[in-house]
C-alpha cells in the first residue's frame, strides 16, 4: 500500500533542519476517496486520455528523458518537470534559434508539463523531491548512475516510501559495468555503438545522423518500458526499476547489421543511401534534385525498368534476381543513374504513380511541413506560449480513436508551476511555501 503524504510528514526527517516541518492543508485535492491514490483532474468532455491519473516526476534534462516524458504528457499524464533554479534544463540555452528567451530546441520537447524549480543542493529541496516521489506513479531521471542514491533519492530508498513507484533511470552506458560512470552524449553513443560506423558515404568518412537518434530512440524505449512497468504494477501492485541507456538502445537498433556479424561474421561498412542487401534501393540524382527508389522485390525491379523504359535490363541474366543484382550492382546502378539524370524529380514522381514501385522525393524541412499528408496527420501542433506567443512544434506521431491531442499545454517557463505543485500536489500551506521561497529551496517564476 502506498504511504500518504500525511504519513511522510508524520515521520521525523533529518532532512528538515532547524526543526522546520511542513504544515499541510486539510483538503487534499485530486485524491481518490479512501485510497491514498492521487489522481490528475479528469479531461473536460470526451473519453479521458490513456494516462490520465498517472503522475510522473521528471528529473531528466536535455533530450532522451524529456522526449519520453513529453510522450507521456501527450497521453494525459500529469508530468512535473524538476529544474534547477535560474538555468533550468540545459536545452533552454541551446540556440539559436530563440523565440524571445526560449530556445526552439526546448520548446520542441517539453509540452504538456509543469515546471517546478527546486534546488537539489538544499536539504529542503531534497525533502520536496522525496515527498513528490511518495505521491507519483513514475520517476524518470538521467543523473550519473549512483548520484541520486547519494542524495537519498535512489530507487531502493524511494521504493520503501512508495512501493508502487516505477523508477526509470536513463544513462549513457547502463547502471553497472566498466563504462557506467561515463557521461552519456548522443554523438558519443552513435560512435561507440557502431551506428556512426555504418552511416555516411560509401567511400567517405563516418557521419553523425541528422537528429540525435541515440537520444530519441532511448526516449522511445524508456516510454515503452514505463508503460509495461505500469501494466505489470496493475497486476502485482508493485513498481520496478528500469535501466535504460543510450548504448543499449543503439546496439539493439543495429538490427540485421548486427545479425550479419553475429551470425555470419560479416563486418559492416558504409553504403551511403544504398542498401547492402537490396538493389536498387537508394537515392538517385535527377536533372534538378533527387529521388529515392526502394525496389524490394523482383516485381518492383521490373516496374522500375518499365517506368525508365529500360525493359532490356529485365532480360539480362545477371539481373534476374535480387541476389544477382546485389552481386552485379555497379553496372546496373550506373545504367539506372544515367537514366534518372535525364528528367526532373517531379517528372519521375509522376511517371512512377500507379507503378507499384515505392518512390519519393527528398524534401527540405519547409517541404515536409507543406506536405498535405503531414498536415492531414496533424503533425503541426500550435500552442500559445506565455512569453514566446504563438508557437508551432512537431505533434504526436500516434493518434487514438478514443481521445484527441487538440489542446496541448505549452512548454513551461522555469518554475512556472512551483507554487501550484506545492499547493495542489503536496498541499503545503501558504506560510510554508513562503518560507521555502525565502530559503531558496524553491523558486517561483515571476512572470507566471
């Protein structure tokens, strides 16, 4: 059974110096009657989102963790983002571009969250996190392994207070092992994991992917793991600890490239936009740009030849099967490349319509968000930010029939919700909040 906040307060704590102890309001808003279970407020109208009633304590910063908690916020979770007073999340300073004082980077991954500014070097700040963990369903953090344990906020310590807590730790290399104490950065992880080794021009240098793919995939893995742990808790009544890290996420994503080595002993190499095991499956230059062709089977290869008016290639013995095309890729690709140069990208796309061959352009980001399918999928999400005004960010990738993402909350200012969280989630009195603000343990944003 989960301990109530009142039970936490009733315990003498060495973290409260000088005899300071919190005095609570008698009303406990958002609490389920007779259960000790804290619930988010229900959505107005329609079916509730899937994670309504789930409260997430977000101690992460930068990208992997904030991306995971943003997805949970999109699904209705009450996400409380803990930030350092003053600077806040590192990505607030990652720019340009900035919109006013807010970086576009931060705005892109922090919607549907509340921000509470807490000094974790202050003993009263630690006590606040301890009490929040007591009334949250999920805690997500990305400190160096062992750091929170030293602060009294490790899984073993918090699970004694809240046995149902799902505690997800995101790191560079894992919680244990020879490299566990090394800091985790996306670009380093893509190198160490081999991902950068297989990315780049065929005869060129390794290339970092255009987005922080190690961070983003780790965020997706973390989100999925937390969902599974919540489902498990529904069956067992107990939470669990989740170890999620950049290295493991990237190595697992090596997929068939890893299997080629593990099963057949075949070392990987860079192929540019081409595919090691399928031909033709790559980008071709056109008269005015590029086109991507993905002929995944023999029928589609015939379709390519038909559109290009090169049907004689289908009669060549060395191109009859994909295995033969892979073995004879250079002369085949040379012939195809010469033909693609003769027409514009738009002309080729028009000719391939209805052919059954998967093709597409390489869009600029401007072209992406002008694409009618992107608009139809509602991948542009607009919000009214307190200081930045009207902003637009990439919207959720997944849609549900049971609820809508149409009313997102904008990314918060640093400490925008400090007082609100202390009042509504922990039921602190105004006097106690004033004392905490005066001590510097917490900070409330003056603009909110």
